[in-house]
């Protein structure tokens, strides 16, 4: 049993998440006994874990179970290399077929991180953004992933509904974003028309797990003079969707996800 005087709140929270993951569910009483603390302290620890998304409580007085943030961490920890391996050949083919810069992004909170990026070979190509993070609601890949999150998960990521704008073209209104995401869900692809850089256009599609959750997104980017009109964007969408499907199939086949 843990000595309360020697354990700080961060370590107690980590232990709480570990116990929930091991047991599948955990009550305040069980955590208090495990940590050797008062129930009020255990409740506060779990409340902090809920606020961070690591555990959730489906009803008042009920047990605490694994939250989305814990699942997200586990997914990134176990599938980061697999995602890169599954996407590499397809990303190269997508870049070669379109001449545009092709990238894979993952969600990190309210941002989208470029974990793979191959610079295009044709005119008007965008530079690689490998390793960069950008506001998810401003990027094509970010919007493609946000569109397939549940309402509860969106609310967890954006509790204040505040949207910071990277450029004048960025979406800054919550209701406007919801309308855009509804459209993205219907057609399975999203655009970024100068929303992170006025000179760059992006088109992104989600990579979904078998349960429909977004694990990543694949996107194409070019300068606005190369990719901007409806016809120009529509011309690359079939290649983009095919690439997303191939990566998705490779991931599901490798892991059963």
C-alpha cells in the first residue's frame, strides 16, 4: 500500500490510470484503499484524471473506466512504427502519381502533427512539414480526423469551443466548424484553403480503425496557384481516397484494429 506522505498527486494519478487499465474499472473506495488515502483525496485524483480524459465515469456514483486519452496514448505507443510502415509505399505512390507533397498526420489534442511527409516532384509543390504541429481545425488532415470523433470527444478537446485562427481564412467560429465537419463526414475528405498558410492548399482524408475512430489522416498539399479551384481539387481526390483506403486496410490487416 502506498504511503500518502511520500506520493505526490502526479504519481497518484498515474497509479489510478494504471489500476483502471489493469482492472477495467475502479471505484473511489478501491483507489483510496490502494493508495492509502482518504476517499476525498481519491475522488480528487480521479476527477483530475477525468478532466484530462484518461478515465471516464459514465454515471454519477459509478466506477471509473478507461478514457479516450489513455486509449489514444496506447494506440500511438503501439502503432507509431506500424503506421509509418503501412503508409510509406502508399505515400510514395501518392506523391509520384500527383506530383504533390504527400503527408500523414495524427491528432495530438487540438493539434495535428505531421509524422510523415514527402515533398512533391511537380510544379507548385509545397515544402515538407515533417514534425510540425498545426491547429487541427485549420488543416485538411486535422479536419478529416476531427469529423469522425464523437461529440463527447470533440467537447473534451475543445471545452471552451475557442478556435485560434492561424490566418484570416481559418475557421474561428465553433458552429461554422461543426458545419464543415458534417460535410467532411459525408464525403470523407476535407480541404485547407489557405487556413494555415495563405499560399498553400491542402486536401486530406481520414484513416479509420474498424470501429470508425480516426487513427491518422493522409493529405496532399501544393501552392494555391497549383491547387485551388474546385476542378483542381476534385482531380486529386480519387487518388487521395484510394491512398487512405490502402493505408487503412494495411493497418487493419496488420493489427486486427
